[in-house]
């Protein structure tokens, strides 16, 4: 028996095993989920980074009486560096 079956209007369609078709669908959905999560993480990271720099800016110039504890700022900086390192590791792992 051949791998081809006649379709209406004389077209020829190649038969694909069901398992292979399911694998293609799974790969497409996996790629879509990864792209959507990467876009969300990029936006969340950008927002978080901007807010961290804004806090440092307000703390440095003391705008509107803004003042945080001196022991809190190194922790905030370390968390920001941790975000950058985590995102970098995630990007390298996805490739």
C-alpha cells in the first residue's frame, strides 16, 4: 500500500503518522508558551528595574522627603543584580 491517498479534486496528500502530528502540535504549543512567558518576563523585568532605579534616584536626591534605611539599599541592589543574573541564565538556557 502506498503512503499517498487520493483527495478530492485530484490533489495528493501525504499521510503523516498520528504520533508525529501530535508531536508537531506539542512543539508549536511549547514554543508559543515559551514566547509568551519570555515576553511577560521581559516586561516584568523592565518594570522592576525601572522602579528600582527610581527608588535609588529618590533616595539619592531626597525628593519629597523620601528616605529609606541605609541597610535596605544594598539589599535592593543585590535583588536587582539577582534579577539580571536570573534572566540572563534563563535566556542562555532557552537557547
